[in-house]
C-alpha cells in the first residue's frame, strides 16, 4: 500500500527537466501549469492554474492523510511532501500571475480582482493542513470550498475586463495652430513698396 502511495505522489510531483514554453508559460512538455488552457492567452492560463495547482497540493495532502492518518499527518516529516508541493506551486504560479497582471494594465479594477484571487489562492494552500478535532467530512468540505471562491473571483475579474474593453479610448488633445504675427504678414507688401520707389527714382 505504501509503495503505491509513493508511486502516486511521484507522478503528481514529477516534471521533466527540459522545460519549454507552452501556452505562454514555462512548464513541462505536457504543460504542467495550465494543461486545460494550452496555447490560450495569459489570463486563461492563470485562471486554469489557480484551480489546477491547488488541486495538485490538495491531492498530495490527501495521500499523506491516507498514509499517516489525520492526527499524524503533520508530525515530524510526515507532511514534508505537501510542504514541498506548496513551495513548488508558488514558484510555478509566479510567471502566470505576472503575465495575467500585465495583460490587464488598462483595467485597474480587473488587476485588483486578480490580486484578490491570488491572495485567496495562497490562503487556500496554507489551509490545506488538517485542523485538530476536524472530522473527515468537515475537512473534505472545507478544502473543497476554495473552488467556489476561485470561480467567483474569476467571474469578477472577467466582468471588469469586459467593462474596461467597452470604455471608449481617450482621444488625443487637438494641437493648436499658431497664426503668423501681424508684422510678418505685412513684411512682403512693405518690401514691394520699397522696390517700386527705388525703380521710380532711377
């Protein structure tokens, strides 16, 4: 049983050493970070990564709980694999998050919604650990609720992006044309008069 658990954990965390850029994000050949949004814009990849990477660490924690039980899942090094997963996914998320923010620079409210989503994601990862006295049913329900919160924040961000896109672009200010000075306009007739006077004198 333990050998099977270790194999499953290895499959969850393993990633090819030769990373390449797929879907606009650095990841393994099969796009580990946002596998459901391969080749799509940065925002799609980020939204996909939020749920996907949380699920990866949730699964790792579940394996630890199955192996050691709830009460012992955080003792000593029993929770080392899930702690490693948290560190890894935070690093993996850095690029998609920054790319998503860059794509909404003209929509401040959308950028704020993305930051709120990121903070929510970090909080959900930190709360994957079992709480003393928590029942199996309560733990499973609590660790599923972030998915609903993720979806709500994503819809909020998408709405702000659509609203920003509907706003008309600001027109550049019209340049004022300077009129020539009066003495400049009068210069040519004066020159002609002087030439006529000189010609009559000859």
